[in-house]
C-alpha cells in the first residue's frame, strides 16, 4: 500500500499517527510536485482504510490489490524542468519526426518558439519498420536538438531506442520517450527509469490499457521522475487512417486514473488533414497535451512526410490549448 501525503503536512507527525494505528512506513519519497509517498512496509493489525484517510495530511491511498500502485499514486502532474504538465493549461509538444540537420532543427525550433511552443520533439534514433528506411542521424542529432532548444528556451523530448543509448539521450534530453514498439521492452524501461527523468511512454499499438499502466509501473518502480502516457493510436482492421485513436482510453486515464495523458494525433492518423480536428478532440477528452509532428518543408521530411504539418497550420490547435474551443 502507498499513502500519498500533502506537501504542507508534517511528515514526522503523519508517520507517528500511522504508527499509532499500527502501520510502519518506509522513509518518505518526495514527489516532484511536493507531495510525499509513504510505502507501508508492515502492519501490526488489519487497518481500515478509513482510519488512514482520517490521518491529517493523507491525500490518497493506493490499495495493495492494485497491480500498479506507483502509477496510482503518481497524480496528474509531470514536472519537466521548471515547467509542469497537467497542472494548468494543456501543452503542445511539437517538432519534426526526425532531426535531419543542425539547421533544420534550429529553424523549426525557432518558428515553434515564436508561436509559444515550449516543448520540442524530434527523433535522433528512429524506429523504422524497414531496415532500409532512414534510421535517424543518431548521436550527433541529439546535440543539434539540445542546442536548438537551448537557443529557444525549450525542453527536449526524444526517443531512446536502445539500452545502449540511455546515457547519451539522458545527457541531452529533458524527457525520454519510449516509443510504441518498445513499450514492452522491460529491460529498456528499467534502465530509462534509473535515470530519474520524466518519461513519455507511448502506448504499444496493440497494448491493453492494463499493459500500458504496467509499463508505467516498471518505469516508476525503477525511479522515473514521472510518466506521461502517450496515446498514439492502436492497430485495427481499417486502413483508411494509419491507426485508430483511442479517445476512450484518453478519457479513462485522464478522468478516472487521473494521470497526465499526451495525445499524438500525427501517428494516430498518418494524414496531415486530420491532425487538427483530432488534437481538439483529444483536449476535449481530457488530455494534458498534444504532440504533433511539424516540418517547415513538410513534403521534404525524411520520415513521415504525409503527416508532417506546417507550423502555420497549428493556429486552431494553439487556440484550443488556450481554451478557445477545444
Ligand atoms: C515518434 O514519435 O517518433 C514515433 C516513432 O512514434 P511511435 O513510437 O508512436 O510510432
Ligand atoms: Mn514520426
């Protein structure tokens, strides 16, 4: 069982009160939003959860029968550097599918920053279905992206494809992305968790919600600072869009599990004409943000060109993010 304690509470007093009703807890782990987690290690007797809830400072209790107690205890906010995702207005994460050159990522970062975008995405290591397709520019692209983001005051989100690259990606990125194809790669999840960084966990294209939450549990139990759950569409029988955006899962994770959810309408649809309406639908369903692939020369993008959106097309999404008409 994990007990979440408010940031203002006196932890010594809370632990004393818990011991008073027969619960011994581990040393507190301070969450990034200031709340503290107490893991119950042993109890002298069967304790009624209402007794725990009555202890001053206790915010929530995640029950032992949950398969993902740390995910349950995480809360809806992810801290990325000095910014919070999930606390106030939803955010836009944008950038190219692939980082192609120093100049390309700086141009795109600059034009996004002019539109107020604080989170820059871009792939250095690309998980392509074909081994003959462009595989990304690798390590040097990490440096180009970091420099562009620093010049524009942005945070970097990029995918880590393999355990070998975790240290290099953690050195350059603020948020480590686990791609759809790697959601079930538990060794990678553990090693990314150990960096203590916030993680954007993409849902595998065939994962159940429970499997997705359990992948989040791998990350958090290995030490990840926080996990944002990214819905990017699931596989289905219909080929008219690249994937099927599961907005039901977005609402479930946002409103029932109270987790930070990011929606990626780019990979969900594979078509630039559907990205804006689905981004707005995602915000209406409760997403804490949307992640959109953007390129200043969309037709020339080295990967995922059909879904690359020109920055000028972001207007309605930016308006919806400001509460205009999500
Ligand atoms: C990406 O975001 O660059 C990507 C490859 O997405 P996914 O893992 O969802 O296919
Ligand atoms: Mn892509």
